[in-house]
């Protein structure tokens, strides 16, 4: 999830663990704990793109990291604060839950997280977009309201807990929504006589009403979307896999690593003189009616027998239009 959401979650967890003893400082340290796992972005500046992508939401988002790092950070804060009533164990408990709930939340997003690192199993429920106001705003309001009340008051505890309960209920509700969407997609494919091997659904930006759909068939991927307000059948756009033309590149180790990252959802194609690796998991972005590109794409170049991938995300030319189009599509077809 986005940084603000993780800060809010960490603050709420910190309050739940130590708020009664240290007041708003528990929220502060909880927010810091909730931010620490995302410091793995530093790998972008220390290694190549493929390796950095593999390490994103890896070790720092695992149970092992939480177990190792929590006692260290707990000891560090204990040395700074010297609170006998809290002690090393109290601060360690706060940091453990702040570090652990971060990857738990990320597991519901499309990118997922390697919570069971070192096992190469990325948990991704694909039920919530990385920025979702319906998750974050009520949670944020409850945390702010709790912070304004006395640390020994029952209303402070209840308000903070309300934020945790509401956000958790919404998160679980998105999983139920996803099941309903998958059922709708499977029915539409059967009605249209489409044979497929697997499907992938994920919410469109900022909501859980409109969902993007990927369908894997023998020679092509089908991409469509579905809103709960739709009155027309789901329409799929076809994207040929083009495996034969790109076979020599597909066999290369660096490309195989990208394929593993994208869980097999990819199209490798030649654009002018360059080869481009498209990660299909995050869908398309449109700059105008005739110009759509995949959100995650990498330019591949070869030097001295080594393939280098450079991230090439398309930049929206008209952000306001994208939001208007998104809202119109949410309202149904």
C-alpha cells in the first residue's frame, strides 16, 4: 500500500500496543515501524533493475525480518527513552506488530509480498489497489481523533480500535468482492465460448467497484474490465503473445527472471530497434484514444552478452482526463 496508509496502520498498531503507557509517542514510533519495510527501495540505487525488482517486498517484508528487527529497534528506542515501565520488551512488541502488519496489508495488493521469505512464494490476493481512499480515510480519521483524547480514556482506545476494525472489515470485504468478480468473469468466458488456462482480476485505481481482467489463452492474452454497474457483457481486447518471434530473448536468464517476477503474465515485443518486456499484471494506461501502453514495461538492451532492463513507465499526458474516464467507467457501460 501507499506510504500514508502504512503510516496510519503503524500508528494505530503502536497505539494499540503502548498508547496507554506512552500516549501519542506510541503512534509516532508505530508509524516509524510501519515505514521501515519500504526502505527496501534503496536497492534501486545499489543494484540493477531486475535484482532490485526481485528484492522489492522481499526480506524486509517477511516474518523473519519482523522477528529479527523488532528486538533490535526495541532495544534502540529503550536506550533512547529509558522507560522502565515499558522496557525493552514493550518497545520490541510495538515494533514487531508495526513491522509485521505492514507486509500483511501489502499481501492484499497486486504486487504482493514475500512474507514467507526465504521461500520464493509471493503472497498476492489482488483484492485492493495500492491507493484506496475507502480503506485509508476512515482509518486516518479514527487515528487522528484518538490522538486528541487522553491516553487513559476509554474513548481513545475505542476510537483507535474502531479504525482498526473498519479497515480490517473493508479489507476482508474486498476479498469477497474479488470472488464475486471472478465468478462473473468465468461466466462471461463460458458464455462467449472462450477457452482459457487462467484468469487474473484486480481492482482498478482508487476503488473496488471497477475491476481489470487478464485472461490467458493458448496464443493470446485477453484484457478487459468489469464494473458492478455494468449492463453490457464484458468486452475483451486481444493481445497476441508473440512467443515465436521473441524465443531467443525468452531463453535468456535475465528475461527468465523477469518472467518469474511477472508470474508468466508478459508480452515480449520489438518496438523499432528495441525489445520491450511488458508486465501485464498491472494493466494498461491510456494517454489518448489511440495510445495505450502497459503500466509496467522494461526496455531491454544487450551489452557484452548481458541483458540490461530499464524501467520505462508511460507518463500520463492528461491526469485529469484519466480520472474523469475512470469515474465514467466505474458508473458502468
